[in-house]
C-alpha cells in the first residue's frame, strides 16, 4: 500500500498513520474495529519525498488518482569496453530509455555493450538485450527488407547480364546502392553474402544463408573424405567461402557508385598519386596486403596475433613481419567494411579479426552455459551482443603497447 500524505515530519507521519490505521484494524492487532478483516499491520518506514511535479499538481488542484504511486523505472546498462558497467536513467518510459541508448550508440559506436534493465515497484528486476537493429534509426525500407529476410525471402537480386542489384518492391524496383547496402548491413547487424542461383545473383544475410545449408552436402563431403569437421564447423567454413556483397561492390565501380563521376574521380586520384611518385606503389602493396588478409581469414586462420611475451600484434606478409598499428586497423576496417575486434581463439592466443570472423567463431557451448544460467533469448541475439561487446582492435593495440 502506498500513501501520499501532506506532512514533512517523519515522526508526525508515523503517529498519524498509526492513529488512522488502528481505527480499521482488528483488536487482535491492537486496533479498534471488531469486525475488521485487517488483523495487523506494520509501517515499513520507507518514507520518500514526492516528485516536485506531483506536489505542484496537489497545490493547484490538478492531481489525478494514482499519479504519485511508484512506477517501473527503466534503465539502460552500458558495459563500457566490456569491462566497467554504468547505468543511464532512470527513465519513466521504455521509449525514453531506448532513445538514450541509441544516442549512446551513435556517439560512442559499438565498443560498448548496452542492455535493458527494468526495476518494478515490487522490487523485481528484468534484464534484456538490444540487437544491433534495435539501436539503429528505423527506416521503412530497411524494416521491410528485414522482415522479408526473416520470412526466408530473397528480395535483392540481379539477373545475369544486369549491372545493378535491385530491391523487389512489387510495383517499383529500387536500386541497391553501396550506401543502402552499408545501411542495411548495419540495420541487420550482419553482412550480406552473394548467392548464385542461375540466372540470378542474390544477396542474402549470413544468418539466412546459414539456415539454407542442409546436412546433406556435409554428409557427402564426409563420405568423400573431404572434411573431418562436425556439421556446424563445416557450415561456418562454407559460409566464409561465399563472396561478401561489399567485396563485389568494391570491385565494380558501377555498383560502388550511382554516379560515373565518382569512379572517374577515384581513377584520376590514383593516376595523380603515381605521377607524384610517392603513393601509387604503396597503394598497390596495401591492396595486396588486404587481399592476403581476406584470403587468410576465408581459410579459417587468425593471422594477426599477439604472441606470448610480446607487446605487439604482428602479421606475416610477403616474408616480412609487419607490426600492426592503429593506422593499419583503420585502413583494414574501411577495406573490409566492418569493425575489427579482439578475439581469443581456442589456444588462448589474442587475435585481431573482422566482426564477421568473430561472429562465426563464437562457441555454441558458451551460449548453452548462458541458457543454463537463466538467459532466455535466441542464440543469434546472444551471439550478436557478445560480438558487439568485444573490444575494438585499435584499443586492443593501444592497451597491449601500454602493458
């Protein structure tokens, strides 16, 4: 029972409540009402000041019944760099809390994990998760694509010989520009893969493609001695061999830009760099390095490692050992179109990998353990939050050099 009283002195409040409540309490509980169903009572002593706006509404006569009663408090719990936790809030509505979480994500990026925390008046607490899409600004087109993928549809395709991928909108077709592709992947929280299904090329999210792969192909590879992996590991390897949509766009100027001038400008910039004699060759080396990295990741290896006793992350390229710096990470993130994170592999070796690689290598048994400890969400959402909470590669490099 919550009571709103017109008194500031705690002793007066206690005496006044006792006097009033004894009038409706059975004599067995030291009361005065013989027929009362209230046998006894006690005052918890949790006297709290009311909110200023409640007091103002009482003073001006606009107070409405139950306005002052305790309500659920909504918080966002931020796990900063997957290390230290703090809360945003309390907020009076879940919508206000969600907007604060979106603002935090927009300002600080994906290095911090963000979760929901609802504290109810009876003291019970509910904790939940945000998916990557929950913290993105909503867009009707992105929402419709998300729903279509969820239903197993393939709304983005191009016919053999066509230059552009288009989004099937029943009446009108919308061209999928590189900008729309990036926004869609951010909304989905995962990259798109290229699936060839003659005479079409389809763009499909990793999770949708994973659901398409059946055990029959794996059993055939096992029978032919082509793999000794279990189905889940074999499937992840098969997924990583499929081309990424971003790679397809980056290699095709017509896809990359909706304006021919942009491709011409990039070409002119490269020619100018070569003419100056200080940039063309370096651009070629960097391109080869990125291609080498991509191939190594596709082969299931983790090439950027911090060996025991070392303060540096290194990568073997063309016979040389490259010490990886923050500037390398910035370049590779731009080339791969995704964040690089710190991942500890099965041998406990710290490695720097793209988010998609980290996502593919999150152990299922950790999810099973989380479920045993009370987690009630789906594996995909749990894994996505785990990847989002991984430390960024640039921060991992800086911390390693400090330590």
